[in-house]
């Protein structure tokens, strides 16, 4: 597992599950690139899904342009093995996930034409476990 897919250090090894069903107020607009992929639903996005989206985008664009990943998997998700009896404490961390709210920007692209960005982000959207949409940068006056 590449080192950028999990946090270097955490204060607590295991976390409570906590689900917050609200829309994103931060990180909900294109900030770094020209085009972005926005989540329309909330979820926990596993680190391997984020990585597969990055690989897909790079492969389609043939390493042209710049890809910005706007989410980071910092939530530890623990899971008990199947057919295990209840009790004996909380399970070990199974994987790391990013908390994604509805409206969060997942990926951004810069330095590529709009048509290529649309196709690349459509392929990334197919890998995501939530509905996504393609958005452009809003011009501020």
C-alpha cells in the first residue's frame, strides 16, 4: 500500500463510526484545476477506490495535465472477521476511508481540453461508489 494512502500518524487508532448526512460546506467548488468531479451523495470513500480513480485518470490522459485529489482517507474503518462471535473487543482496522459529504469535490484536472477532461472524469466516476457529476470552474467577478 503506497504511503500516501494512509495517515502517517493518528491520535487514536480506532474511531467511532458516526454518520453525518449533510451537504458539504467546504471543498465543494473547483479550487485548483479547471474541471472537477463532484460527489452528489455522501459516503465513506475507501483508499483503494481513490487510488483506482487516480490510476484510471492518469492512464486515460497519458500523464498529460495535472490531477488534484481533493479527499484524503483519514478515517479508520474496523471490521471483524466473518463467523466470529460477538465480544472480545473492537476489531482491528480493516481499511482507511475518506469522509465524503454530498457536494464534495473528489478530483480536479488542469491543463487538458474540456472534452478530454469530461471523458477522463467520466471513467473515474464509474469507479466511484456514489453518483458524481462533471463541473467546471466558476468565474468570480
